């Protein structure tokens, strides 16, 4: 489990366990949920449409065997049912916001009953932007709910009537893969529900989403030129788990995701000029477009100049050597801000 999330989760559990620190514990819970939700926002901002219904771990044991879209639906449907039908006894966000139609979902249940291809088919039907807005609405609504709790509320248990309310909502399938959920929730007190589903359930599914998207990026990069158009080596980039590179549909480079069509200025310019990369351009040295406008990432231009002189294969081998000899994340930590000095370091490493 991600250490930062796990530590925050443990801290939250300890703090809410004592009346004196309960309010602080709720702050930590909301903070943890915000951190986790940021991961979902990154994914939705960056990944192409087909990413949401791929099952790169189909058939595996565990949450990573699902899709990104299913994971989002499942986390927030469960939370919506528990927060509204079970705890508050009011209308779920799904219904009050008419989200089912906006999302295009054929079901109102948690999705536990779906298996194999059914998960991919279900995922294909969902409007991801609408689904993301629904997730956000549920998160905010639950944050409000937990902020309104008192220490005494933690021991609140649920009655047979509460359980009947959940069953009658028909939001949990009667299929044996799903039906157990009702007893599972109703046997807990509110403190137990804060753990599952309001915190730990998020951690487990969002970690699985990270595994899915890492694998999708890896698959997208397979057989693709690992040299980005600006001269960066995608094989050595510190974001290689997040990004498929600018020659794939899984390009999540920060320089690209805020540009029209998610194509960065360097890529757009290369394509317009009909060249493979900036290293083939006569204007390279003085160019200030895209990635080259930042003085603190001149290292990338040094790499492009190196490719122009020695070729891509040589750059990849020098990068392998540099990573063996030094412990670094970003290449500018080694090559610095000066283009000529950076180029010299690369040359000396040949
Ligand atoms: S700046 Fe552009 S060319 Fe360079 S890695 Fe990012 S998307 Fe690719
Ligand atoms: S002008 Fe700049 S961005 Fe365009 S291809 Fe040349 S070096 Fe790259």
C-alpha cells in the first residue's frame, strides 16, 4: 500500500478514536480523500477515451483486474448508497443530480455483480466526464457528512429498518457477488463505515487504478521510439509510469496536456515541418518554443543537440550510464541549466 496514504489513514484512525482529537481526525480524513481524489483527477485529465475500458490485468485476482471507469463507478456508487441511503436516510446523489442518464449507465448498482467482458462492456458505455463530475459530487457530499459528525455518532449502529431501506433501494444487486454488501455495511457502526468505504476502500481501488494506468502506459510504449520529439528519453523520464510518451495516445507530458489537442508546441512544430524531432531542425539552438522556453530545462535541448551529433541510440546508452553512475530523477539535476555544459557532460559520458 502507498506509504503516505497508509500512514495518513492510520493517523486518522487513531485521532478519531479519542474525543479530544476527533475533529483533527476528521480533517485528516478529508485531507486523505482529497489526496486520493487528485489521482483520479490526474487520470481523467490525461488519459485517452479507450483507457477507461481496457482491462490489462483481466482475470487477475484483485481490484486491478477491473477497468478505470468501473473503479470510479464502483467506489462512488458504494459511497453514495452508504452515505445517503444508510447513514442519512435521504436521496442519493445519483438520483438527486440525475447522474445515471448523464453518465449513460445501464445500472444503478455497485457493479459487484459484473464479471469479465461485462465489466469492459459496461465501462465503454459510460461518459467519463459526467462520471467524474458525479464522483466529485459524491465526494463533496460525503465530506460534508463526515464534517457534521460528532464523536458520539461513531458508535451509531444500524437497525433492521435501515437495512430494509438499503435493500428496497435496489442499489445492491441480489447476485451473490454483491448481496453480501448489505449485511457487511449494516453490521458496522459509523466508525467502521469511515474505514470501509470512506477511506480504505478508496485507497485499495485508487491504488488499483494506478496499476492499471501504469500498465496501459507501458503497453502503449511497447515498440514505439522512446525518444520524444524534444529530445527527451522517455525510457529514462521520471514520469515514465504516468506517461506513454508523445508518440502514443497516452501522452500525459505536462507540457502537452494543457495544449490544444494535447499536442505540445514542440511536437506540433515538428509535425508541421515534417521532421522526426527538434534534433533535425536548423533552428534548434535558438528555439524558445514549448519545452525550450524554460531556462531550467535546458538539459532537454542539450540532449536534442547530442542526438543531432551522435544519434538516438548513443543518447540512450549515455542515459543508461548516467543512471548507473548517479541517483537522480530529472536529467537537469545532472546536466544543469547551461546547454553547452550539459552537452559536454553527455559527450564525456560516451
Ligand atoms: S515536451 Fe513535448 S515533445 Fe517533449 S516529451 Fe513532452 S510532449 Fe513530448
Ligand atoms: S522550431 Fe523549435 S520547436 Fe520547432 S522543430 Fe525547431 S527546435 Fe523544434
